[in-house]
């Protein structure tokens, strides 16, 4: 009996000592967390898309409460909700220009040729591992729609020619399409960048247009017609200097013979120049990959 009482007493004492150690440790190691973080997080969309530049909504909320970031950086939230956050934290809501994803390719099935028919996993990344996917243009879109699949906001759809189309009003510039595209065809840009080169082809000569009828041929007319320094030809491709974006106008696109350089209106409509050849082919120039 004495042995049992000794054991019970020992365990009770040990339990009390451990509990005391936990209390002391809790007090010494306690890290204060501002209760406003939870409240701000509840006002965020919980998309965890990374468009704000943070790993998720929680880290974004923490920086908001610390005053290290602007509520306007969340492009998924409605402006009115960001204003609620700003009012809650007692800060000003800045005016931040929207960014959207832009695709540097217009080579759909009606204008771009195929050198081989790919048969395998219906994925751009998988197809790219097999001789580049079979496209005549080594830089062209493969058309399987990986970008549309990863877009959580329904901002990308595949048109009937197998080319991704970005719905600018839905795009949050999260960058998922940029990451997933094996050809590196997507870039994030401010909506004010209206002048755009819808091509990444670096070839030159007659083969360029044989591979894709809307490819940039490096003819240099856009560079000649634009204000000096706005556009240059580099590695057989027109390149826009967006630091001079205030000089951009539709004049740059007017004489482009293929329509590779375009103007994007405020509503997202793509406009080609007056000299761009008209594409009348309704069917495909080659066999499109199944989407």
C-alpha cells in the first residue's frame, strides 16, 4: 500500500512540476500577435494567389497590420472591400494601376503550321518535352490550355483556334499562367501598356512566315514609324521600351505586314494595323492538339 501511495505521490509531483515548467515557458516564449491580423484576414478573399507579392492572405494581412504594405496591392478583392480594410487600419488606400497577363503569341491553328502531330498527355509541359511539341514555330503556343486550367479566376479560355485568351476584367495578375507556360509566352503588364508584340519568334527570313503567318518578321517598320527609341529590333524581334510608354500610339502598328504588333484597347479588344494581311482561313492550317 505504501508503495502505491509513493508512486501516486511521485507522479502527482512530477505532473505539477511539468505543468509549472509549461506555464513558465509559455510566459517567457510568448509572442504577441496583433488580434487585428485575424480581422483583416477575414476581409481578404482567401484566394492565396500571390498576386500581392506575398505567399498568401495571412502573410499579406500581417504586413497590412504592420503598415508595411498597401491594401490596394490585393487585386482580387473589390476596391470597396480594400477600402474597408484601409478604414479599419486607419490608412489611405492608394490608387494602384491594374496589371494583367499578356500572351506573346497569336499563332492559332489557322495560321501556324505543325511539323509533327503530338500524341500523349494533353499538357503543354508534357508536349514541350517531346521535340518542343511539334509546332513549326519553336516559340509558339502549344494549345493544350495548361494556363487556363491553373487560372483560379476563370480569366483565361482557349479559343476555337487553340490560343489562350485573357479576360482582362477577371485577371488578377497572380502569375500562375506565367509560371506554367513552358514556352514563357505570358508576361504581367500594367493595363496602360497598350502596345504589344504578340510574338516571340526569333527566326528571320521566309521560313518565319511559313511557320506562322502572324509572326514578327523583323521588317523594322514599327521601329521606323514610332518615336525614336520606343521600339527596336533585337534578335529578329520587335522589342518595346516601356519606359517610354507615354510615347506609344497606334502609329506603330499600322504598317506591320503580319499584324504581329498590336494595340490593346481599354476593354481588351486587340487591334491590328491597316496593312496587316487579313486571315480568312476558318479551318486549321495543321492539326490542332486536342484540348
